[in-house]
C-alpha cells in the first residue's frame, strides 16, 4: 500500500554524551571501546541509587552555549540545543532564518525534564502559597521546552514536535520525520531524542526497568538530520533509513519478546532485507538477569539464528540513556559505518528498542556509498 | 496517490458531557462546564474555577484496561477511544490489529501522578516513591493505554507538543492512513487537572477569575480544564464499504514554530501554520466557512490569533468561535476537542458557539464570534486552530463528505 519512494537519508548528526561530543569524538570512542562511566555522586544534593553513571558532570550550559537566551535552560534543554547545533553543522544545513523556514525538529523524550517538572511542583508545596512559583520556569515543566528552545536558538520555523515514547523515542522521532518528509511538510527534519541525568530519573528508572536494580544509567542528546533522497552532490549521506517500525503489545516478558520479534520482521520486510544480510545489530542491552533484556535477546536469537553479524550493546559503555537509548544506538550504528572493519561497503544495521510497557521499535539502516570512507579512520 | 481520510467516530469525555449525544447537545446550547474545584490540592488558591470532568468513572466505559493500573490521563483518553469506536460502529477485535494504531496528544501526561510523587518526595524522599506510581508515570503510556484497551498492535504515538498536541495527533494519524501505514487510527488528546499546572497558569496571570469569555471586551483569561477527546479515522473507501456514518473528511494540516518566544503568542507563526494547512489541504482561505479558534480567552492570545486570521483571511474572515468558553482549556485535549466539535458541526449542520459573550472586543474588527448558542449552518470547509508553549502551532482543515 505504501507509496514507493526512495528512503530518506541521514546527512549529518550531533551527539552530546559521556562517550564524546560531536560525531567524530563519539565515533572514535565507540570504535576504541571507551567506557563512559564516571563518578556522578557529586552532581546533585539529592541522594542517588548508585555513584557511577555515564554522564557529563562538567557540562555547563553557559560555557558551551553562551549567556544569551540560556538563562532558563534546564539540563535537558542545554544538551538538546548543543546536539542540534552539532547536527546542523555536520549536515551543512543552515542555522539561520529564513533558510530554516521549512526545516523541522522532532524530539523524542520520556517525561521531558522530570527534574524540572518535579522541582516546579515541589515549589507549590514549599512556598507560603502554592502559586508563588517562578513563572519563567513554568515552560520547562512541560514536555516540549527543549524542542521549543532549540527552535528559538537556530530559527527553526518548520515543524516542531515533541514525542513521548520512552527508550524507543529516537525511533519514534525518525518515523515521525520520515512521515513529515513524505507528506511534504518539511524540506529537512532534525530528529532524535534526549535525556538528562537527574535524581528523579535515577530513582524512577529502577521501577521502569522492572527489577529495582540501580543499573548504570546515562544521559545524552542525539539528533540526526534527515533529508529526502537524493541529496545533492555537495552533501554526504551517512545512512539510508530503509525502515522504521513501531508496534504495541502486552507488557509481560513473553509478550514483549514476541512483540519485538514481530516488529523486527516487519521492519526487515519493509526494508527488503533478509535476516542473514544484517551486518550489525545495536541494542541497548542491560543486566543479563533483566527480563526485558532477555526477552529482546531471545527474539533476536530466533530471528538471526546462525548469522555472524556484529553485536553492540550500548548500555555497557554509554549507560542506559532512557529516552535517548535508541538515539545512542543509532549514533553507534553511524560510528560503525565509519569503520573499515564493518563490511561489506553497503553494510546493513538493525536497531531494536523496547518501550516501558510492551511497545517496541525497530529500524533498518544501510551505509551510504562513500568513496572516502576507507580513508577516514 | 494518498488515500482520503475520514472521521467515522467521536468520543468526548468532557466537562460538558460524555459521549457524542450529551456533548453535541451541550455544544449546540453553549452550555458551560466550569465548576469550582473542591480538592484539597486547590484549597490554597484565591480562585479555583476550572473545567473538571466531575462524573468520570473509567470502569463504566473501558472494557479491557484495569483502571487501577493506569493514570487518570491515560484513562480519560482510553475511555474516549472506546466511545469513539462504539460510535463508529466498529468492533475493534474484528479488524487486522496490526493495521490499527493510535496517536494521542498531551500537555502534562500523568500530571496528577507528578503531584502525588512530589508529595512523596517531600515526605519520604525519592528513594521511597511508590512503585506503582512510578510505573504509571511515563507519558508514552497514554497512547499505549488506548492500544491496549482496543487490543490493537500498530504504532502508539504520544505527541507531547503541549496545548496544540491534539491537532498534531490528528495530523499524524491522517498522514499514517493517507500513505497506507495503517488502516485505522484513534487520534485525540487527554490531560488531567493538577496542582502544578494550575499554579503555573495562575502565576503567569493567564487565569480568569470566574468565566472564560474569549474575544469579549471584558475577557480576563483562560480556565484550565481536563478531558479526553478521541476520534476514529479510516480511509474514505473503507468507511463507504462498511456504510459507516461519516462525520467529516480530514483535508490536511499545517504546523509551524514561532522560534521566537516560549510563551508569548506570535501572530506571524500562527498565520504561517494556517497558510501551510490550506496549502496542504488544497483549499483557499476564502473557502473556509468557519474557524474553531484556539481562543483561550487571554487578552494576548485572542488579539494575536485574530491578527493572524485577518492576515490570512483579509477583512472578511468566516465566523470564528471558541469552544474553550464552554469546556475551559483542556490542554493536550483542547485542539482534539476542537476537531471533534468541527466534525460534529459539519455532520449536524451548525457552528459551535462562543459562550459568555457580551460585547466583542473593539480591537478585534470583523469578528463574528457566534455568540451564545450554536448557529445552524451548512458548512463545507472548516479550520481548527491550536497553539502552544514552545511556539508550537498546528492547524487542521476538515471538509464535509456528501
């Protein structure tokens, strides 16, 4: 039923994460096998479930982004704005109106900034009167603050959308962006997801993961420039988005395993890729005794039984970045696409992701041919 | 060639009524759903008027969800979705479930659970949060709740673009069906009244003392509200094959971002989204018979919105009313209620009115706010406006199907 159109192309990306800021730094860190875990115990006054996390404890909004317009940014907004600037630059897209009139932004989140919302709410209880809150911080309590501030920073007057999708949020954003391009709503889309580390997220995540373990968490902002094919000769395509699928199911682990399997099958079908032709699978991963992790691994075992494709689990070194998890996974795919170790030339990669409550996402990417790729590393 | 997409079922759970019959009657009569909040979380506010769904009983409507496992916002949306499929005469179990999905808009998600969680944080610390509360908190559950309620396995997209999210959700569902990714979509929005949202709007000086009177000379603000609004969208062809009642066709939508200020209304950005919607829907401004305004009732929104409308429509804009005068501002559900009101108006031949209207603001020239009660009219093309924090603007265009 779907119209036959060429898959959109990722023409650049930006990342701010414990493994590196910017595509080059992150790529180098991934291929080196760097570990992003640091001591995060001094970041907040509130107690935390564990001392280590894959975070940027020294990330300073004013230092990175200047004073102008940044006074009300929360951490999530700062990370997102920074990553978007890097993505625009990497893609060679303009970062000034009026050329950005139909450049859109779609950002995947879990709860926006849970810390901003909870701290705003806390003030209603701790002040003499519940309404004695700081009105300048009210927008940060809504989910779409980071996307709105990012648009202001770069003059992005196209679509501006915020999605709430948990760990698959970056895949939801890619799907939304693909639809926007297909429907003629934008000339280019910046799509991805972001998550900040905070005491709220750290404590809540123990329940979201379902096992009460204080696992290694992370934070990251990941944004990808998506443009319709073909992109001009002056632009460098990094990957084709062959398919991105989202499905919903029941929340028990048996159902989750079947749901993610079904989702991957659909994505591979739409991408017209056989399971044995997948060269790289990037999952979030997590503790081996986590039922969610097991469910996903079992599904992949059924789907890709004998293939010797490369596997990469991002949570081991980048932390579980919650809403940004699938974004970090895609960034890891793009890092591997820069490596001559990954063959063939038009390698195919699969990203899978589990939502909190039985939803799943899967996306299939193919490396764009690039004569320079063999010389890059 | 994209498929034509129609609305064949509507499900309102609102301060002015639940179910299409009660909602339509109230809409036509211009009945007001504002009441005084009695909950202890609102006791310390000087004024406490809002649009509450005081009679909401999820267990009387939802069939598959266990109400104690889901937050109020998810339940408002799921109840609305259940009503929409019933209204459409569709048995959700009898369609290919992987071809059916959900897109739901929200501003605050499970905002009421944030109130409870914050109280636990203050009382016992973050390390003692109730696991059930934590589990129910993620906003992605809003769309997933609807999918689970209907037993559907297609995509469940929660769009969190604040107070324009309902229009975003309808637009997204339209694209998904038009291009063949799914055959049925529930699209809508939901939000719950909560303490922090009330505090924020109160502190911004945006809240009316007693009544929401959009476009009125004496208007003094908005009133926050809650509710769930859902619609069933499907291809025109399948609706005709199964002889469904068709409310309206979704002709298209347009989105824009002000990229200017986080909260101040911006008429340039609003006008851009209207022009994009008209272009995408293939209509001229002059063909629009009625506008369902964002119309919050704040002096600044209504003035900016009217400037945008005059910019796009010239000096003969169509009648323009605000259903927020009756419902209050239902946040992420607001523009979904707007689409729903437009759909009902197209099908039943009336323009929804602006309640509480005494004297039109002389600063809003050429405005016909459809004061008081609904006005009988044969509508062909209508437009629904939604604007939000973050400079997020979203417009949908609907048409009548013969």
